C-alpha cells in the first residue's frame, strides 16, 4: 500500500468515526440488562449500557441500529442528568416522540441495505405491537425509518 492511500484510509476512518467519537459516550456491556440497550448517566457522565447476549443474537444491522438509537437519545438531549441522581434506571424521560426522534437519528446513519433490514425486522417481528407503553408500534417505527433521510 502506498503512503497516499494509507493517509487517505486513516483520514477517512477518522472522519467516519468523528460523529460518535466527538460525543465521548461510553458503551458498557451489562449482562442481564432487561432491554437491548439504554442511554443513561453514571458518575462519569453519559453512558450507554447494552445487553451483550441480545446484541450477539440480532443481525448486525439491527445491533448497529440499536447502538445508534441510544446515541441519538444523548445527541438530541432527551435525557437530563438530574433524572438519574436517585436511580440510573429511571425511564421517566422516555416518550414515544423521543423514540421516533432517536430512530430517525439512527436511520440517517444506516446504509440503504441496513435500513431495509431494520425496517423488515420491525414490520415482521413487531408489526402492530409495541414492546411497552413508551415505544411506538413496529409499523410506526418502520415508517419513521423509511421516511428519515
Ligand atoms: Zn429509545
């Protein structure tokens, strides 16, 4: 590999990683977490906890989508630190609109192929259902991901 190509590779890798790296949000594996991932704060600042077993079981496009979704909650300031002083698992901040905004944040960062795979997951695996009261239905999430460009 010549040096020009090497420099191009290093620069493009750096630039591609910049949007996430700039936020300096740690991702910490938490076996047994009762959800695929969650955005929260700990004593060191913003953090994303994820369930490593679930992340291993879902297709790579979906794992990437879930990570980006949680980064979206931090980037869009959906979470305010004071909610977590007493209980880091507090989900009181979660609203369906926030979920859709975080889905949109993630969808914009997927490749077209990844986007199709994530849409297929929500249509086929959740459809008209929602996993809990604060998440949109699978159909609603598929629509958001489809329309976010
Ligand atoms: Zn969310």
